[in-house]
């Protein structure tokens, strides 16, 4: 049996001659593309027509490839990657063509399991679709025709809700509808057949789903599409159908004179004609009663369409047929009643779980195989990557289902106590079947250290969780709804895209399920209202979940556009700006975060978010949902300020967010992200005594959660922190840990940052050795390695379009070549080579300065670096011009002048480049033996570094530099210099924040010169 195929009792296909002829013509039209959309109400034989196409393809031989009938009723194919995988496995069962796709899909699954960066996962997901199209076209070149079939297309119409409609989210590319319209038109030499029934809109939906789907398909496929409504069987075809069902003696079961009544009352729908035959031949205890119904209504054969008598008779015959089918006095009626209550399908294990002895269950299922309303489905056998030591297969036992028209028409008149029995059955299934499987799988996942082993287990777990959700909603709509929200949150935060979409579709399908008759309100909607879940609340939660999807999946452009639509028309999404403050705070939090990621600091957004913060209660007065909003919004505002260089404000908001997350004792992943960011800001401020413990806490959280990506981020942060405080060996160690993780996760951005932290630390170690004049061979090796690693990072950045990283790497290369020139200058005969190194350094630094991604602080830093290159090259005038330009870049507001108040310390990082400027001026003065000026510049540098951070390591490092220049001078000259600098620094020493007094005391102690 082929996977994912509906199986029905085989009789010759009656009617459909035109449809079959057209399908045959399309099948044998080599090189051409044909797309057909067959639609009709339930029971018109759409699936049967697809099965006939399958037989045509099989008869054509190996030159034709068939996808199998991909039935969208089942949750295995409710995301774009699920559908791709289904098509690949169906078309290429031998594994000859889609090798790249399969390999890359395995890699994608592994990255997702390891917790890769959402941007990386998004890129891989998009790449998978491109590879699928390319390899499908390659296969099509070798084949007579590729045939792809989709059944139950109406399920795609369930994807729509008022949120998706009003926000234009039908075009979200994780949805199957979008994928079909975007990717399938790119295929070649293909016959694509869609089959589905029209879905009536819900009370809150204005679109005509049938017209919308046909329009969208036409827009995507153009004149290659044919939309074909299947007609009902005419009277002659109805006669042929009955004779096919009873080939030996049709009149024995259904008299010839009643055929017109049969045709008129069933509307010529094959499913009901076939079902009547089943009842007459196998199921009904009193077949004559059924025949009497047709005899009684024979006078309506000529009644016009719309005649209320005819409509009522047609309704009654359906009710009578189904009521007879589920007659509880017969064994088969009992079996069918049980199956009708389990729409996710049954197998012997499931029936045994609801109390049916296994022997009886197996016997009944075998006896039902020939019934017209029974379908069987075998799940797609998803497996872990082939390299896994213990490959886990998805449970693909064949399950039995009833025809979807039967589920739709099911009502209490057919099964006594339907609602109570439905809830009892659902509750039993949850306890005796799903919960046991879910707990077992979760334990196995938790115990599996190898992420490859977890992939198949997790796929199976998600399958059970989606099915369990349906039964949870049946048991209690309110509790089931909250279970849906909980599972969705987990799926979204773990970037399980397909699983998240399956949960969404399962909920929407249940929530929007139409009533039995056309125009009836959604049949289950009232259950939610009774449980306190209003329609307005469902819409608002849908808004929030979509915002969370965009945020966690790295789809920041979509998040920004969606948030703007919410802000522009909140009432459209049943949001009251006055009442729903916490809700809006969550939306704004994700908006600010995504906006900062895309474009940096946006003062307008921050001001609006601060105004929203003012409307929230103080943290100690917040309810839990308000605490979450406070935490997220403060973090997002802090992230905006961080991107704008306003580190002091960033810290203020980060600290409040940290307190809020800790009070919740939840959302540990978000707390770790916050701690990483806070540690980095502390390090940028020079507050190393705070940066280190915060980063260590983030690492502990990430280690406990097992997220490789989050661990990589924390190792990267620790590398930056230890690099800033001068512990270069530990910085390299942490940077290499981060690099190893990011390489495994194929994370270009993370890899570049890790390289930058590693090379910064190596370069600083090499410089220390060069300045001390020892282990110069080791310094050369470190610089060679540094330049090679920076070139590797540059290649990664260029291949992935990371322009901001390119500027940073250019800066790193400029600094590395500067140190290389310094090394060669210190080596006998290295002047010419040193000049070449300095030229490269200038070129890289100037390229970095020109980058639009460089802010004023980094620009000033780069100008100081460039000035140092000129100074080492002997061009002091050009060096002085660069230093003046660096000061100009920062501006006068942050420069120290003793005749006015100290600069504001809102942006401590501005003092860092100013300290570097004064330090280099001091070095240059000492080089030309202008020792008094050199000491004055170093004192100013000390003051700037003190304003940057009270414990800045740069302050103390300068003392060693001064000592190297002064220690060889005569004592009397040293004493004179000390007297000069102490007299010069009297006014500076009077300002405690500048710390110059300590600098002078330490210098006096270091030189050890007695002053008289």
C-alpha cells in the first residue's frame, strides 16, 4: 500500500468520462504543465477520481512519478516543509533524485533540534524550498510526467481567521497555501491536481473561501489552471453505479422503478448511493424500511430544485441513512459509532484504549474495509537523519477513518447521548492512549543526548500532541483552549515551525467547524463562550501568537509590519487601548525588539513605549500577566537604548526587566537573553565587577536548558567581557567555545562575532609581548593566526551579506596589521615590510570608517587607531589631525574642561575614545622626549578612563607605559617631572570622580623618587 493514500472499495469509476479523458491528455502531454482544481460538495467522488489518476500513473510505468494522494485532512502535511517532504518521499521513493534536499532537510532538522538562531533556521527553510524546486525540475527532465495530488483542499481554507484576513497574514510563507502558490508554479513537466469541497465562511469571516481559493490559484498558475466543478451523477450513471455495486442482481436489492427516486433524493452523490447499497446488502437489519422511504417520496422526482418538500425529503433521507448506519442494536452500528467519535482515526491500539477487546477491534476493522464510507490512512514514515545510531520512525500504523461527510453530518439524532459519549471517549483516549505515549516519548527525548536521536522522537511526540489537542477541546473547550496556547508557546519559542502551524490549524478547524446545514453558525463555537473564552479573546490571543511567531522565528520585517497594523486599527482585532494595556505592552515589546534588530534605535518608538510603561502598575503591584508585560517591554526598551548607545538608560530598563522575570520564576530563556545583553552593556560601560557574574548566571541558565545557540551567545558575551578586562587567555577560551557551537549551528553572525572576540584577545596578547620585547616569535604566530581568522570571518560575512560585521572585521584587520607593523619595526631589517603592513592597516581602517554601520563612538575609536598607525609610521602631523577629528566626532559635550561642570555620564562609552586619544598623545609626546606634556596627556587619559569606568583596566596599564619611558632618566630629572605633574594636577586631583590624585600617588610610588 502506498503511504498517505485513501483506500476505498474498488468498483469501476462510474461517470467522470470527461474528467478522465482530460486527465489522460494532461498526463501524456510531455513537457507541459497542467493544474486542475476539482471541487464539489462532500461525497461527489473527488478522492475516487484521484485514485483513478493514481491507477493511470501506475499503468504508465516507471517513466511516470506519483506523489501519492496527499490528504490535507491529516496533520502530517500542514506546513510548507511537511508538504515538501511528502512530495519528495512520494515522487522519489528510490532516493535517486532529491539527494541534496534530503541531506539539507536532515541538517535543518538537526539545527532546529540544537536550538539554532532563528535567522539561520529561516534561511535554511527558504533554501529548502529552492532546492526542492531545483531537484524536482531535474527529476522532471528525466520523466514523462510528475504527478502531484492534494485532497481535502478545504482544509487550507480553515487556515483563515479574522486575524489573518485583517492583517494580510495569508501570505505568511510558513503556511501551506502560500507555499503552494509560490513554489508549485516553478515546477516543470508536472500535472498538479487539487481536490476539495467549498467551505462556508464563519460568522466572523467576510470572504467567500471558494472564490478566494480559485482566484488565488488562477493568479498563481494563470492559463495553466482549470477549475472544474464535479457534477452529480445523472440518472443513467446512478443506474450504472447500482449495477456496479450489485453486479449479479441489482434489482434484488434496489428495484428499477425506485432508481429515479434514489437519484433525486441523494442528489446523485456517489457516497450516499454507495452507502445505501452497503445498508441494503450488509448493515440494515430491515432493508425494506429504507426502500419504503424512497417509495414514499417517489412523487418528488419531478419537483423543481428549491421545492421545500424536496429539500425536506433530502434532509430526511440523509438522516435516515446515517441513523440506520449508527443503529446501536447491531454490532456494526456500535463499532461505527465508536469510530465516529474518534475522528483522528482508529487502529487496534486506539480501540483497545477505549475499552474494546483487541480481538474484537481487529475483527471489526477487517470487516469494515469494504464499506464505502471507510477510508484508511498510513502516516508518512518520517525518520531521523541516516547517520543516527538509533533511528526512530514515526508511528505509521494504518488507521481507519470514516468519510469526512459523515463526520460533518453527525448529530445527536444519530448517536444517543452523542455529546456525553463524545466527551467520555475523548477523556478516555487522553488518559489511556495519548498521555501514556506522550510521557514515554518525552522521557526518551530527555534521556537522548544525541540531538539526531531526538528528531524522530520529537516528530512522533508532536503528532500525538496535535491529536490530543483535538480531544482536549472536545472534553472541555476552555481547558483545551489553554492547552492550545501552552503548546503553541512552546512550539513557537523552540522554532518548531511545522508543529506550531499544525496546532494553529487544528484549533482553527475545531473553532470554525461549520454547522450541519448551510448557514448554521460554527457548531462548536458556543462551547468556548460557555467556558468563558469569548470570541474577542480568541482574536486577541491569535494576534499575540502571530507576533510571537514573527519574533521567535526571526521574521522581524513581518513583526514590524504586523505591529504597525495593530497600532493603526486596534479595534479591528478587538483590542481596547485603554483596557488592554498589558496586552499592548507585549505587542510593543516585540515591535521594539524587531525594529532595533532591523534598523537600530528609534526614538519615536521608545517614547511611545515609555508612555505605555507609565500606564502599567509598579512591579510589586502587577498581576502575573502584567509582570510579563513589564519584563518584556523594559527589556525591549533597554535593547533600543543599547542600540542607540544610551547605555545608562539601557541598564535602568534591563535591571527592572531582570527583577520582573525573576519574580515570575518562569521564562528562563528570555531571562538568559536579557542577562547576556546586560552583561555586554556592563562591559561596554567598564563595570566589569557586574558584567562577569551576570554573564556567568546566563551561562548556568543556558546549560540547564540545553540550548546550544543560547550557550553560544553567552560564551561569546563572556569572551567579550574577559577581553575588555584584559584576561585574554580566558577570552580566547570562551571565544573558541562560542565559535565551535556557532560553526555546528551554521550561524554566520555568531561565528563572525566569536572570531572578532578571539582575534581581539590574540592581538592584545601579541601587542603586550611586542611592547615588552619578549617572545616575539610567539607574537608573530599569534598575529598570523589572528589575520587568518579575521579573513575567515570576512569570507563568512561576505557570503551571508553581513555588512555590519564586514565593517567590524575590517577594523580588526586594520588593528592586526598595525601590530604586525609594530612587530616588524622592532625586528632588525623589518622597516620595509613594516611599511607594507602599515599601508594595509590604513586601508582597512579607512574602509571601516566609511561604513554606514559605524556609529560615532566606533568611528572615534577607528580614527584613534588610524592615528596610531601614522604615529608608528613617523607621520606625527597626520596622526595629530586624526586625533583632532576623533575628538570632533564625539563633540565638546563629553570633553573635560576645568572651568565648567563635568560632562554628563549618560553615555559613558563616549569617554573611552577620548581616553584613547589622550593616551596616544601622551605616547607621542614621550617618544619625542617631551615628558611634561606626555604626563599631562596621560593624566587626562586617566580621567577619561575613570569616567568611563571606575575600575577600568586601562587606567592602571598606563602606569606601566610611563614607567618604561621614565625609569632610565636620572633621578633628578624624574623628581622634577613628578613635581611638575603634581603641581599641574592640583585642580584635577580636587575632583574625586576623575581619580587623578590616585594616579599621581601611584606614579610617585612606582618611580620611588624622593621629593625634596
